[in-house]
C-alpha cells in the first residue's frame, strides 16, 4: 500500500488546487498585486474541443499549462498522468497591463476526468490555478475535494471533514434521491509516522449534506472501534451511478486523554553541582506528538527557564544548582490536541561549608596549629584565602574568638587586635551566606624581650653554682688520692 499512499497523496494535492475555484485567484497570496485566474468553472465538460480563457498580471510567455488525467480509487494506478503540457496559447491580448489568454485544444483521443492547471515559470513568483475538466464522452467520475476546517479539542472522538464534489454537468445534481444514495468509504490503518503498523481496513462513513451541496463526513472513533492513535484515511465516494471518486488521503489523530509524565533524577544535590533530569511521557499511543516545557524555581522564588550553562534535550534537562535550599523542577507536557499535564519535582540542595586556609607573616606554624610570635614585632594570621562556592566566597564572615568572646571580626588577625603576651587558644569561625560554619583552632604564643632576658639572668647563677660544685668535687678527689713516695719514720732520741 506504500505506492498507493504516495499516489493518492499526489492526487490529493492536485485536486486541492482545483478546489480553490476558477473565479478566485488563490495564487494572489504569493506576491502582492500579482494574479493568475482561470475564467472557466470547475466541472465543465468538453466533447470535441476544449475552450478555456483566463487572465494574469504576468506575460503569457511566462505561463505553462498542463492537462493531467486523474484516476478513481478503484483504479489499478492512482498516479496522475500528464496528457499535454505547453506554454503556447491560442490567443493572447493585453488590456490595462492585464494579459487575457485563450486556449483551444482538440479533444482527439483524450477521454478522461482531468485536472487542468496553469502556473508561472518564474521561480520567484508562485502563481498557480487549476480546475477539474471532464473531457470526452465517457469514463467520467466525480472528484471530491477536501475543504480545510478547524478541529476543536471537543472533536477528539469525532472528526468532521467537509468535501466539495465536482460532477459531470450532465448529472442530475438536484435529484435528492441520487444524493441520498451517495456513500462515503475509507481505507484506514494505524500510522506510525512512516508506514502503517496495522492491516488496511475498509469502513463506511456517515455523512450529511449542507445547504451549499457540500458533504460533511463524520469519522467516529467509537463507531470504528479504534483507540487513541494516529490513523491514515484514504477517503473516497461512490455516487448514485456506482462510480468511485478519487481518494483523498487524510492523517487524523484520536487523542482523548492527557499525557502521563514521570520525572526521573536525584532528589538531592550539592551546591554548585549539576544533575540531569529526564521526563518519561506516555500519551497512550505510539508516535504521539508531545511538547515539553521545563520550568525551574530557585529557593529564592525566582522562576526561570534553562540557563546558558544548562543543557536541554527533547526529554531531559541538566540543571546547575547555584545556591542551596529547596528547588522545584516542573515540566508541562502538551499533546497534539491540546491536552496537557504539569508535573513537579523537588530537589534539596545541600550547602557546602567554607574551607579555611591560614597564612602567617613569620614565626613558627606547625601542624598542630601552634604559632609563636614576638609580641614586640608586627605579625598577622591571614584567613582571606579561605574557599567556598562561587556564590558564597565573596561574602564570608570571619570571627576570631577566645573563650567565646570575639576579639576581632575580619579575615586578618594581627597585633593591632591582640597584643597581650602569653599563650592564647583562638577559635576562628568562618560563616557563609547560607549559615554554614567552619572552625579552626589556633594556639598562639606571644613572647616579649623582657621574658627572654629574665630567663637568661636566672640561668646565670645556676650555671655558676654548677661550675663551683664541679671544682670542689675535683679538689676533693685529688686530696683523697694516695701519695706514691716512700718516707721512713723518724725516731726520737
């Protein structure tokens, strides 16, 4: 059925041109003040000679006319066959810058229900007009032409299509009995977007007749017994003379339910991190056309779309969380008939605390946080290189405390704010804009010159006493040493 569908599409296009009417210049939409009109009415019959006239704002030499044979739906081939084409007219006159042309064509062996079309050869000007002709004396059949109309969402289960029918002029158009015996049918299949995914099924369609003689064809979902989905209809008519018309190919969507949406992604994230969220959409049938619109609500209440640093695809979005707090990600899904669903998703973003980094002017700074300075010299402890996320780092608050008492508020602590000699245990607290606090313990020792001299003076006597004791000890040891010389005792007389 693929070649048949392509052929019916071509026939539908050329027949739609015919529906524009011979007395209405549908081509005027292209270029202002340019027009091309066929004066003959659509549906005229010509048995021996075809006589056509028309008018145009462009030269007849820039026009090309074509006679193409149309085929009924029951034909083995539905391709429109070109019978004649030319840029030569029988007569052309010019009046008030308007070209009046006349065309006389012998019928000869042409016997067809045909489409006569005329178009401009200038590619920059799109001008075209066409009509249906019944040429010869037999094998004519009616032509149906779809008249576009707006389908409201209320027509989700029943579609109404309006058709104009062009018949040979010898038909009894006003015979009510003939009109009531007209039948509209359709070959229908479920469509995936490229081809049918079900077998073709032929159904009969209800119809009514308007005051103007057009036909309103009703395609009822419940009557056809089909579910939601996309369908390909090849609609055709069988008239009271059992003649089949051409086929008009129409693609219709039955959609009676709003789409279902599920958002997938992490429910938590870290500040200045990014996460990907995707939407799974189910509209109840394959190849449903659903448009998604993402909305992001930040913790501060700002509602926005996708930022420059964020990425969006047909079904997913990457969100960058530039602040902590509760975020809301929502998606609005609207299907092809206007039904919609809005789904929201909450994400709790964790605030990252500051990271403290210290630098000292001089002195000793070991891994235990012990720092020694001379109280008589200038010194500082600098915490300004502490890190945090981009949105917090410029607004960090520094507090230096001793026993929970703030001795200085600022990133740089120096002798200007603390000059008392001795040992001090400092607690540095760094707070960001979201209230996260980081602490660092610093053991600070401030020494003075007096303390150093006093210590030296105290050590000097001690050292002297030690030296004296060592000398005494040495003398004592020498006195106790035995004399190596031998002396004889002296006896008295």
